[in-house]
C-alpha cells in the first residue's frame, strides 16, 4: 500500500540546491509504502521529496529525482546569503558529478571546470536575490597557485578544489603577474568582496612571485 501526503511549510523558507537545481523549499511530498516481507514482518519505507518554487514559475514543482536528504540548504528568507566555503564545496561536488556522468554516458561534460559551475550557480542565486557571506572575513582567502614554464612562456594554475579555477598562459612573468591581478579582482568581485584573496605558492617558481602580487 502506497500513501502520499503533502506537508506545507511556512516562512522563513529555505533555499535548497541539488543536482544543479536551486529552488525555494515550500513543501514536502511524503511517500509512504507499507509492505510485509516473506517472514510476515511489517516494513515501512518512506521518501521525502522537496516541493519548490522557482523564481520564474508558479509554486508546486516536485523534485521527483531528489529527496530531502540529498539537498543542501543554502540559506533562508531571514538571511539570504550563502557561505562562500559551502558555495565552493558545492561547485566542486557538482563538477565531479557532471564529469562522472559524462564518462558513464561517453558524452561531453556540461562544465569544463568548477568555475563554469560557479558562474551558473551564481546566476541562479541572483534570480532569488541571494548574496554571499564569509564568517571569517578577517582571514585572507588563500588560493594555491602553481607557476611554471611552458612552450608558450609561463603558466599559472589554481590547485584548490573549489569554485575558483583558472589556467593562464602568458609570454612573460610580468604579463602573468598582471593577469593574476585581474583574476584576483574578478573573483573578489564575484563573491561581492566578502573575501580577500591571497595567493600561495604551489611550485618552486611560484615562491617569491605569487605572494607579492
């Protein structure tokens, strides 16, 4: 026997994220299945699916491919800001998910880097007027960077598993330094200046170079 029940939620509503989808959590569809096994023992199976409202559609979309335990709460209506560390972790996890799905289906991935995921997710946050917060904003956001020579000159590559990713190639170290400054300005602006990026060396050529940019 299968029974369903809708549990309506009240304000302040949470904003949740799962499988690349972002929505305002306004209710929960509870599906209950009661069975008896071969030994005649009673077993109860329950599933809780989020009901959301998208920024551009009517209320009542059911996430039938996700359950509440799979979702991440980003924030709620009392404080519409998402933690920068949580944001970075979700981007990294989503990128890995897309990469694994592409490998399994032998298709092209929908994101070339974690930065692609970050840009897409921030666009979703913007629709709901959600910003960022950094609970440790006095501490610099350290970003590990590898610097090395290559055929075209020199490159700088981020080594952190998070939202920020870049792989820059320039002819000279001076040009590379200028590009790294631009990247820092871009990402600090991306996170609404809630972070202050400090480059940390991840290779011998980076030592004494990235710290002074």
